[in-house]
């Protein structure tokens, strides 16, 4: 009897790792894809996790999140999405990256996708309509013409004597670059500014762009929304300080690193909302029934220390308008 009990105990002990493994692998997997870097996105990722928790999912407890950081290498997207689709992850989340959302949509018509995109998702072909997406994708629309042109006008208000402005885009992020170039040069002309378009898809190309804007004697810099640019925030802060170039960004992270000002969507809240939608889908709701959320929170952040170093006076009305002043 004791021998049988001993053998049963051995069998049970041997089976336990298999049971634990089966339970672990049974947890749904979220394929999280972002064009930036983990270091630059710590705050937004924490917000994404808060969004998961709001609907009952805790990373490592009842859901697994695989983080994939492109760091500007958009050419990795087809193979990465192909791998996620082959392994049939539960949801693909692409907050803050038009190219990642488009690559996910091209890779699968069945795995749910939750995006955060910087242009009309209907025009991008991600959904049939904002109210009724109708397919396997839904998410957050985080950018519009008014936000970009407002950022340009705020930069002009900070540098009222500016005549020529450089517009920096990442051609590897085709949708953001096209959007920026479609509207910003025209908006610059409307307020009496000349514009110089510069391209950069690598850190070396950012250096080259700054050499050009200095040589061309531009008075200020407008940086297009792009996750890779956020990952190079320290580089931007150093170069603008070195060359004494006032610059405006879409994302507060660059201003926290020493940039002058940002105006754009509250990225932290957008990541949180993506997390909420991912949780709701894991709980059984369909992307086709979840309307695309229009971002409604925008932030103006100004680094007063940087402004002082550049010899700029931030008007009192702008200071009062700012959501945060960094001193």
C-alpha cells in the first residue's frame, strides 16, 4: 500500500510541472508592437498595463504581454507580424504607430488588432467606419490637422521673429510623413513662414538634418509625430541646445529630456485606452462592435529652463494655457 502511495506521489510530482506549464501557456498572449524603444516608453507602457487592470487583466497573472520595440526599424514589421500571426496571439496591440497597425492589418483578417493611429483609420483602410469598425481592428484615433497646425502656431508664438522653419519627418513612417507634408508647409505659408523639409530615419540622419538646418539658417524646427523620434529624445535635446534651435514636438517625453515645447495627444491616456480595449476583446467582445475612440485629451508642455537657455520669453498667456511647465 505504501509502495503504491509512493509511486502515485512520484507520478503526481512528475505531472505537476506539466500541469503548471499547461496553465501558463493557456494564458492569452498580447503581441505589443511599437516603433520606439522600451526606455522611452516606460510611462506609456505603465498606462497600458493600467488599462488592462481596469478590465481585470494583470500581466503575468492571467495574461502574457510580448513587447516588440522596433526602434525605428520599420522594415522588421512584415516578418514580426507574420510571426505573431503564425503563433496565433490573442490580440495585437499597436499603440502610437501607424505603420505597425497597417502591417498587422495586412498580416491578418482574423486576429483582433487594437491600434492607436495618427490619421483617420477609415482613410488608412483599418476600419469601415468609426462607429462600426466592421472587421478585426479597432482602437484610438490620436491625431488630426488642428493639433498639428496648433503646434506650429504655438512655436511661432514662442519665436515671433522667425521667418524660416525646418520641418523634420521620418520617411520610413510614410503615413505620418505624408500627413505632415500635406498640411504643415501650407499652414506655415498661411502665417507668413517659409519652410524647409528635412528627412531622417536614423540617428545619423538626424545629425545630418541638423547640419543642414544650421547651414540654411532656419529659425525654428517642427518635428513630426514619430515613435522613433521619441526614442532619440536625448539626441534632439542635445542638438537643439548646441545649435540654439527652438523646436516643437508632438510628445512630452522629448520636452522632459530638455526639448523646448510639445503639443499633442496625451499619449499616456491613449496607451491606457488601448489597454482597456485589449482587455475587453480578451473578455469576448468583438473589435467590429467596439467604436473607434477619438482622443480628447491634449497637452501643452513647455520647458522654461530650455526657453531661458535659448533666450526666449514665454508669453504669460501661453504659460497659463500650458498643462505643465518644466523648470
